[in-house]
C-alpha cells in the first residue's frame, strides 16, 4: 500500500542516523552511512567471515586513543577483546605488528592529529618492509572517525581496516582476514543493542590525548 511504499523509500534514502546508547553514558553518535562494509573493487574491501584466532604466533598490538573519556573506555574494551583472542599488548609503536588508533570526531583537532599519525605509521611501514618484516604493521582506525570517514580512510595507503564503535567484537576477524587474504576490511555496522556489558575492560598500555 501507499504507506508501506513510503516507509521503504524513507529507509532506502536515509543518510543520517542519530542514536542514543543508554547503557554507555547516554552518548549520541551521528553516523553518515549505515552499511556494514564498503564494497569497492579498486580497494578490495570485503566482509570477513573467518576464525578470530591468529593463524600463527600471537601478534602484538598497540593502541592510541584520541578524544573523550568514552574513547578511553572503548580502547580498554578493544584491548580486552584482543587479549582474549590471543593477541599480545605492546607499548612500542615501532615494534608492534598491529597499530590501532581510536578516534574522535567531536574534539577540536582530534581528526587532524589522526591524519598526521597515519603519515607517521606509513613511514614505519616503509622502514619495516625494507627490513623484510612480515607485518609492517597492520593499521586500523577505530571509533567515530572510522564511521564518519570510512570511504576516505580506506583510500589511504596507510590504513588496512576501519571499525566503528559498535563492531569492536569483530576486530579479531578483521585482522585475521587481513593476515590470510591481504585485503582491506571494514565494519561500521550499527547496533542499538551492543553495550559490551559482558566484557571486562583492560587498561591500555599507552594512550594519546
């Protein structure tokens, strides 16, 4: 009927969703795209469905956090997820296998800091590739900036995957897909139910302001 057709049209053309997560400090988040994965044949972005455990020896990960206190809490959740999945925390950005930068799209200058850090990460990758390291390292952008600028970030040579704040449980799978297939990955799927209430946060080794 007419009302049903109107509802379908509204859903198909929705560009912005503002959501409220009551169980996580009542924080609003604005999202410009609700798709789980950007599919672009030029950049080989796919949706992984693989085992979340590392395929070989444990990989080391390093987390940088930018923005508000909520981002610090989110980084502790990510840290817990990765440790439970067999990954090892690392405090040295230049010797780690994985660099994760947890971003903010609200605080002034936070995004510009992240763009500058991505350039630095790329310089580390170039040096490590010359040395013949297997992981040089893998770089992922997490959080609000990953949601808002997903497509732009995936165009960067320095970025291997992006992950939104509702998809942190999928980070081990995203990493495993990169290790196994060597393709860029993305998951910015929205969830009104995800609270990470069952995950015990683990304080990160290092954070940036």
